[in-house]
C-alpha cells in the first residue's frame, strides 16, 4: 500500500510541478503527518512539488532519467519537506554513518538548504542520509566557509522501498532565523547524492557560473511562507562534568613523579569546595527575539567533547592557521569572519590562550541579528588570570556589521576587535572596513582596509589594505588578480592571525576549465592554469618571495582525480631559520624547483584513497615528501581511516648545529575508527603518532544522544612518550592523560 502511495505521488507530481520565480507555499493549518519517511499522508498531495533536478557531479547540467521529487508543506509552526529518491534496485542506498553531526559526504543523502533571510549569501542546511542520521550546518559566504558545529532542533526519518528511498523533514520555525512579517520569502535548494553513481543532483540549477556550485545562493528557488508564527524561543542548557587529570612532572632532583587532579579546579573563587563545584558546572543560554535577534550567553564554557587537533607538518617559515572547533565560537562565525586574505582580523582560537597556555574563561555573551539587509554582531568574553604564570585576566570583544545590497550577495562591512588586560599591559585593537561587490554574475571585487591601535605604540596611521578581482566560470577562462599590503607596524596577533607580516604581495592566477559529458568512465573535467605570486618587504621594497607554478587538474566520471603541479620558488631568507633542534638554514637567497603530483580515487566506492608526492629542491637541500590516506566503510556501524605524512630533507653538513646527521625527518601517522551502535550511541577513536618526537596521542570519545538537546560524553585523552626508556633520565610512558565525563540537558520554551 505504501509503495502504491509513493508511485501515486510520483505520477501526481508531474502535474503539480511548479517552477515559478517565486511560489506561495501550500498552507495547512493542522496536518496529520507522522515523521516516518514514508510520504503516505494525504496532505502531501497538496504540497508544492518540484522534480526538475539536474546533475552537478560528475558533469554539470545533465538531465537524469528519473528525477528525485521534493515536496514542501507549511503550517504556522513547522516547515515539512518530503523527498522521493529513486535508485537502481541492484545498488541499494549506501550508508557509512549513523552518527549525529557527521558530514555524511560518503553516504546517499538528501540535503535541504534554506536561505532564510533571502540575502543571497548564507543558508541553514539540513542533511539526512538513507539511515535517518542527521547533520546540520551553516553555509556561509556562498560556500566559502561551512560551520559544521551549528546545531538546532528538528526531526527527520527515512524509509526504503524496493526501487526508491524517501525521507521527511520537520523543521520548527523557532529553529530558523528570518525577518518576521506576514509573508516571509526564503530561498530553497535540494541536493541528492548517490554514492555508487558518483552523482550529485540539485534543484534548482539556475547558473553554473559560480563556485562552489552546490553551496552558492545564486542557485535558489524562492518560496513565500504564509502566516508564520513567530515566537521568542528560549533554550537553557546546563552541564555538569567530572575530570581526572594525570601529569608527569620532574622535581628539583630531575626525577619524574605523577601529579593528579580530581576534580580540576579553575580557581574562580578562593574557597576550595565552592571552587570544585563552580569549576565543573556551567551553562549555555540562547534566546531568540522574534527570529530577528539571537542572544547567546555562556558561563564557564567547556569543550571536553571537541576532537583533538590534527598534527600538522609545516615545511614553511610561515605560521599555519588552525581552525576553530569550539561550538560556541563557531555559531554565526561567518558574521565575524574576514577571510579571503593572508590574515584573519578575528581568530577565535586566541580567546582563552596566552603564551601557548590555556586560561580559564568565566564566560561570555554574543548578540547578533538581521534587519532586512543589515546584519550585526557583538561578542564579548572574559578570561581569568593565572598568577603562577604571570598571565593577567583579559577582556575580549568583537563588533561586526554588514550591509548587503543588490541581488547577488554584495556587501560592505565593518569590524572591530579589542583586547584589554586588567593590569598594566594595556590594550590592543584593530578596526577595518571590508566588502564584496558582484559586478555581474561571474565577476566579483573584494577589498579591505585595516588599522591596529595599541596603547604602547603611538605610530601614525598606516593601514593595511587589499583589493581582489575574481572572474569565475565553470567552463572557460578563470582569472584572479590580487594585491595587498601589510605595513611593518600592522599587528593583529592579540586576537587575529597574520601569516606574512611586513609585506606587499601581488597574485595573478589565470586558467581555463573544460566540462565534458563522457561515455563510460571518461574525463568529465579538465583544467590548466598558471599561478604567479610576488612578495616584497613593506619597509624597504626588496623582493621577499616569488612563486610561479603551472597546475593541471583532471577528473573522471567515477571521481578519480589527478593533479599535477610543477613549481618554481625564490625566497630571500632574511634570518637564520632553525627548522629543527639540529639543523639551521642560513640567511640567503634560495631558488627551488619542485614537482608535486596527487591522485585520488573519488567517492564512488566503499573505499576511497589519495596519494600526494613532492620531490625537488628545498633551501639548498633535496626534499622528498609523501602523504596518503585510505578510508574504508565496513558498514554503517564501522568505519576506518588511515593517514601517513612522510617528509625527508637532505641538507649539506654546514647546516648541522647539533649531532652529525644532515637529514631532517618528520613523519606523522594517524588512524581513526568510528563505531556506531545506532543513531544515539557512537564511539570514535583518533590516534596520532609523531615518529620524530616519539609521541603518541589518543583521543577517544563516547557520545550518547538519546534526544535532541541531551548529551552524555565520556572522553579519554592520552599523550604518551614511546621512547621514554631511552631518555636520560628515563621518562614514564604517560606524559599526560585526561578522563572527562560530561552531561548536558536542554530546557526549552518554543
């Protein structure tokens, strides 16, 4: 009976299909829809229905023989989405994960994107795989960034037939952000992924002259929602935790001993018993004011559940940007973002970190809102000082505003960051204007002007600035021209990130792209281009760095990819660079030729792998680097991933400062194991081994998520010294380890 109902809906949808520029949503005051994925309620017959899906992978714009169908239905309180997905009966839908909040890129899934403000820039995205595992994220700046830590309350289910699978979404309006009025216009997009076909389908496909095509708001179908009921939603999420910490330390006699802390104190108050309680309790509060403004408050924020950072091998003299993983700072991160250059004026990882040491945070507040095309945000956090480490308490604040204009996502913005110490260390502040102007559907101009202010530096105004012109097409010529300047006194280190200070830089990137419709497993995409970068020191105008490389990218129908990168570099090193404890690269001018090649299998199989090899010259030495990964999905219950990063550089003996070896080695091995009992109970292990420093890191996380808003985490972090017996004095196996048990529950009013 259910199969017959689905087939009836498929037939009916051909007659009901609408492709107007803007549709008024079908309204039902009291639908009787059980969210089970089966699409068998009569209410779906009156829903807005669309079926003109087109391929965006492996080839853009190709029609499919049997299109998925999307159904949209609204009530005063909920948006309902139903999706029918046909498939080849010989290839059942592929599922690799049951875990909540996993991206599901390997799975057969359905994704719904909602441009809730219809601002042509950002969207809230809801993804469900064929086993009903859910993933939600924010799509920011037309796909330039993704916030996977954004979570909200919604429900979904999936159902399998013999030749189709279907899914239902139930999304409360209180889980969305939009301008409240009688009729609300939102952009809607649907994406359906079929793994074995290496096929990604999308509705609507309006233009292909954007990148990334799947996450750009130029491809959105506008719908008008009627009589939406706006409420001031309130969420209160307290947590309680208990930690066990074990550290290996050395005494005055150079002997190792073990120090334990149970529970861990943050010294918020002097009374030890009270501090034990306050240090291990906290809460998050979220209050939405008629969906226009969101107020977030966090007290004693804790991030025990966050996955460990990946070990990075950095064979450059420039610092590496580490992404934020803490949920509180990731939500609405796009609003405070100033990405796209060699800097970030606000890097949230600087909050709670002083001189490489983590410091406790009392808490903070974030206020953000949207009024028509104007967006604003305020973030403020307070840290506690640590007297033993001579670290003073600090207050961090960020102010952000954006005014959008036009219909393509153009904007002009302003941002200010400020860090104020409680003691006599003063303050540091940065102010900037930035923006993006779409000249037409393929040409975009972006720009910034920034100035820092410090109480101990009274230098005259000498702002950093930059301008970037990008012309992009999926087929044809692609051009990117960029110029920017960072003056010698420009400093954003207090709350930001700057990779190449005191430089002027010009970049010209040109290429040509071809798209094909192959027969069999032929080539679907080919690109060739040239990248040219020239950098000078800002203070004297001398050339600092020069790079030129050719790039060739080839993609095949099943997803196989080959990338070739011949590279020429010229670096004027102005200091003695200690690349390791035993080798120092002397000051001088270095010319280097390298060849890089990467091959990957794509995602059309139960497994996927990739290999990258780099050979050539490296600052007077010879480099050989190889990196690879292999991922295999045994089932939706068990997934594994292995990675290796091997690097070897041979220098002349004159570079040696300690020892006798002219070789620099750095090898990192990692392994991930994901185990899912069901969609509520999951277990993940992340192991990393640094072969040079002989250190092993283990991050294991057990998560129980019985209902939305309730979480129980058991986390084990272990760092070991594997060659401890070889050291003098001999070191114990355990360098440090931490066990955390954390429980949180959300009380809500919606």
